[in-house]
C-alpha cells in the first residue's frame, strides 16, 4: 500500500482532497493555486500543507514513481535480451548450427 497517498493521521477528507489536487498540479504546483481552485484561503491551505507534510508526500510519490519507472525499464531490457537470445537460437536452428 502506498502510504504517502493515503490520508495522513487526522487529515480530513477536505484536506486530503486539497492534497490530491496539489499533487495533480505537477511541478508547477503551489498552495496558492490550490487555494484559488478550491476557493479556500491560502492561509488554510498552507496550514494543511505544513500539518500534513504535503511536500514530503509529493517527494515520496516522485521517488515511488522513479522506482516503478526504473523497474519497468529493467524489465524491458531483460525481455529484449531474452528475445535476442531466443532469436539467435532460432536462427541457428534454421541454419543447422
């Protein structure tokens, strides 16, 4: 289970929804933009951000995605190596080697 994307202890559904929006805004995210989109005060959004560790959770999410991406790249490389070996064997069998 990915804990950095779950509600933090004591985080209300509204605060979590604000965090989810913050996360979805990408690299240009800001508490000001969240406040604007949710029609909430920026002070409230900054308070939620600090109290529920939004920047740390975003960093954890980024690290998690980097691990998934690395594992996918490694899996593709393994599959290509395996397919390349199988293609060489198949070619060698056809050529009587």
